[in-house]
C-alpha cells in the first residue's frame, strides 16, 4: 500500500491550514449580492451566499456578529462584508466567515429605518384612523424626556405661560444611546398604565440621525400605538423625522411647539368664555323679548274676551233658569193642590159623617157595627152614633122586615 495515501479528513485539514495561514484571507472585505439568505431563529446565525455576475461564495455569520447588524438582510440586497475565508472540514467547502455587514450604497441605520418603517406601516401602526384627538383642556401633561436637558424646561415654561393651572409630570429617560429606547418605552407604558395624565409628550432636542435613532425602536413604536392616552411626538428639529412622529397622534416640530399644542392659551380661553357669555346673553335676551311679546298678546286676548261680561251673561242665564224652575214648581204645586181639594171633596161626600148629619145613625154592639137585626137579641146593649153624639140603648125586641 502506498504510504502517501491520505484520508479525507487529513486532506480537508491540510487545506484548512493552508487557507488559514494565508494572510490575504484572514481579514478581507467582499462586496456582493445576498442570495439564499436564511436566519436560524433558535441560534441567531445567518446563512447565505454572496454572488456577483460570474460566481458566488458561501458565507456564515454567527449570532455574536449577526446581533450587531442594524438592518435585516434580504435576498437581492447588495452589501459589503468584512471577515475571513476558511474551510469547513466536515463538508470540505471553503466559505466566508462574516464578522460585520454594511449595505452597499446606504448606511445601515438608514436602511434599518426604512425597513422598520415599511414593516410597521404595513401592519397599520401609522394609519390616520388610529389617531386620537387631543383633550381641549388637559389638567396634567406627561413628558418623557431627559430630566437635565432644555426640553423639559422649555415645556414647563410654555405650559406655565399658556395655561398656569395645568401640571407637568416628568418621566425621566435617556434620549440617546443604547439604553434610551428601553427607558423611553417604559415611560410611555407607565403613563399608559397609570392613566394619571391627559396627554403625553415624548421628545428631545436636535441631533444627528444616529443620536435620534433611539426613537426608531420597534418596541417604542408599539407602546405609542397601544397607548390609550394621546401622544405628541417632538423629536429633534422640524427637519428631523423619526418613526415616533408617524406613530404619535400628533407631531410637533419642536418640544416648545408640542407644549403649545398640548394646552390652550389662557387669553384665548378668556376670549372664548367672553364670546360664549355674549352669545348666551344675546340668546337669553331674545328669549325674554319673545316671552314678553307672548305675555302682551295673552293680555290683549284676555282683555278682548272680557271675562266679567261673560260672567254677567252667565249669571243672567242662571237667574232666568231659576225663575223658570220656580214658576214651574209653583204651577205644579197649584195643580196638585186642586187635585187634592177635589179628592178631599169626593171623600167628604162619601163620609159617614155626612150621612149622620142627614139624620142617619149607626148602631154598634161591643164595638162592632150591627148591620142586621139578626145579629141582635132582646137585652143586648147597643151604642148608637149620631152626628152630634152617642146613646147607650138596650134591645127590647127585634123585628125583621122584608126588602
């Protein structure tokens, strides 16, 4: 057997030593177009190829380096990478181990800004229909900014001048650097959770794009979007634009302008109150004038009706009806009296007393009228009634006659 026979591993290891020992391949910059990009979510590693019009090279970027990339690599993106060339012994392939990556022709921050802006816009975080109106007269204004900068003092001065009754509540936060985004987010979520203010201002003074980049954080944008309290973004100068400006309910060119937008001016309020009072006074006067006119018309109507004349006419009608009732009653009584007299005469004509006055008499035995001699016996005691008195008699004998 040939003593120079090598194993595959030996060959790959030898080639790896050759490549790793080449100074020209230890630290190189390579430009190309990304293709077949894959991101391992569990490990955080990037796997892709770089290609130009003629060839391609495989590349890997481990999570320790990938975490520092400010934008998301995509297929077709032109980039410049820095790294070294080495051999992966397991497969025998040489590849580029990337340590840093920059967009070719656009800064990493600018590209990351555009990518995040497009992503959040597609999710609807910047839609106008989600914008909330500012309260017309806030009592407390929450401010998320640096406690030492000029921003908080400018806001306090403007609020004190325009609306002295309003209170400014500060949530101190860094406004630049790696920790700023997290602190700004906590400030927004604090006010949103406590709901102890009526409007929130987030901002800082001017600066470079890099200085303002903490206001382009995705978590911060979601906190602004989720807040139930209206938010004014006042980051940088008028020409500076951050993603906070798109997500906030209102954008102010400066922090001082944000304070002016947040609270009304006391003089304007006084004018509004005076104007409202004048309108109320005018409306009240018009209503009173109309009411007086209605009262005058009612008085004229009452006078035209002359209620005393109406009452007099009704009194006369009552008297006439009373007289008629009295006359009818008297006539009725007279007729009844005549009828009564007639009935009395008829009764008198039939009265036994009248017969007695003509010479007749009535005999009674033991209180009972005797109508026949058959009821009598000699010796019976009789009481005889005459027109002017009675006589006590005894029966001597009885005699019945015919007829």
